[in-house]
C-alpha cells in the first residue's frame, strides 16, 4: 500500500478498471463499491466505471452518496485524518433539495410519495438530478423526468445504499 503515500503526495495517480456486474470483492460487495469506500477513506476522488485515484481538492463537490460513505466510515472509526482534511459539512441536515426539483415533484403530484422514501434515497436522488441543472440541461430534464416517473409509480431505483451497507451502520 506504499502507492497510497505517493498518491497523497501528488506524485502519481492510480487507475483501476472494474466489471460492474455481480463480481464480488471485500464483504461480498462489487469491487468498485469497495474502491469507492477506499477513495473517501483516504481523501481520493473516485469515478464510476474507471476508478482514478488522485488527491481530492479542498472545494471539489461531494455527492450525497460519498457523504454517506464518509458518515459510515466515521461511525465505524475508519476515517483517516487525510480524508478529514478535505471534508465539507457532512451533516445530514446540511443538504437542501434544489427548489426546482422540489417544485417539479410537487407539480407532478409526486412529492408525497417522494417524501415517503428513505431520507438517504431522497438526498441521493435529488442531488443527482440537480447536479446536471447547470452542467447539461438535456440530462437534467431526462433525470428529473425519470425521478418523477419512478416516484409516481412508487418505485425506488438504482444502487443508492451500497447494497444495504449504508442502511445498516
């Protein structure tokens, strides 16, 4: 694990390619889920299909999923000082749903059903939709419509809790 020191010092980057199927790693989890946890543990940035670990900048954005991973690692006593150096406000109450996402859910009469889902699911889904709002208008509209459609049908979608791991700790 000496390569971790080189990454943290900014002397190198490490990339890992993963199969996103049912291949299992530590704790019976897909390898990329294990590496995502590892990335937040050591203040590294992770990608989705290709893990590229580089030092995280102080003001880089944190997804709600990664924030929850940090909270879990803190509860388990596994978070490192290196990881803590770049943390933003990690409190659950620091999350505020985007006003346009909220308005769209209410307008579509999906708000009550959305609020009946677990709070972690609500935060992750709302963040993921709002992420595209200023970056890619087409993707924003597509993800918002998908959220509304699935919510109205009473369905939660996607791997939003690390296969239940984030609900158990």
